[in-house]
C-alpha cells in the first residue's frame, strides 16, 4: 500500500515540475503570450457570438494539422454544425478525421439523446450521460493520459441539464486529471444564461479564464481576448483581435493592456 502511495506522490511531484508553455498556432497570439500552459483546463467565456467557439476550434484545428490527436465533445450541438462553422475559415475536417487526428464525441444528454441518435454516424464516438456525468469523466481520462487536447462545447448546456454541483464536480475532476496527465483542455461557456455565482465558481475551478468580447468596426468585426487568469502567468492581458478568412488573427504591433 505504501509503495502505491509513493508512486502517486512521485507522479504528482513530476507533474508539478513539468508544466511548459505550448504554442496555439494562432497568428500573433503566440508571440504575445508565449503559449498556454500544458496540464491545464481553460474556461473560454463571453456573450453568445463572442467567438470563444471559433478560438477553440482554431486551436484544435492547428493542433490536428500538426499531426496530434484532438477530441471535440459535443454537448447541445452537432458535428454537422461544427463542420459547417469551421468551413467559414477554410478548416475542412474530412482529411484529418480520416487520419484519426480529429475525433468528435457525442454526449447523449437526456434532452438531446433522441435527436443525436438519429443523426450520429455509426463510427462516431458517443457517450450516454442520461443518469450522471461519470461516463464523461471516464471517457476524458484516457485522452488526458495520452496528452490529447480537448474542447467541451459547451459547459453551458451541461448546466441546463444537470445541477451546478454535478457540473462543478465534473470540472474539478477534469482539472485534477489534466494536472496529473497533461494536455490543454477548453471549456466553452456563455455569460447571461446562468446566475453569476455559478459562472464564477467554474472560473475558480479552472486553471485559466479567458473572457471574449466582439464588436463591429470599420474593418469588420474586432474583439478582445481578456486573459483574466492563467497558470504560470503573473498578470492579466487584454489582446485585441480581428476576424479574417483565416479565423482569429492578432496583430503583434498592438498595445497590450
């Protein structure tokens, strides 16, 4: 028993000392922030239409394009919707899905199960979480163990079907698994849907919090990436961005708050 405890202690000690910054592949942003910390769960939050989803899709696309496996958890949305949205920026998934670098995972919640069963291809991974979120935890663990990067789209839909306490426990599990095993994992959420203390609790539980805002300007849509909290970072940063045909683009000459 003592040997097992020592093994766990050694694993935690190694995990704590091996956190490195990893590049996201978003033009300009890596130059400014130097990358995001490995072994982290990052909450991407803002009002609907703020492009937090575009950010997550772009990061995973870049990762898969480099030949690394990624997983995109669908909660309250469908693979067809995501693929249509990504085509806006020329991110065609067919090839990288065939190479098994990109994996969609349908999460069958009580509300969405019947619809998703009728449109899910037989070879697409699915998880039934009608009773509780334990199946989702079990599916996430081997992905963290293999250093996959993941997106959960979205935690807002989980909160519409499960109690805040159940979702908080799920987020705590994700952060612990990520700290021990690795990977960068994004949770997408939206403000104005739930009570403020619920969103603030998720912000507390995650390793990083990035708030997104978007407004129309003379050259299209411009937004801001407000890094409110991040492991291995001692100050917040507000990074302006704009949308181009390549997705989110950050100019390295802009002033950073």
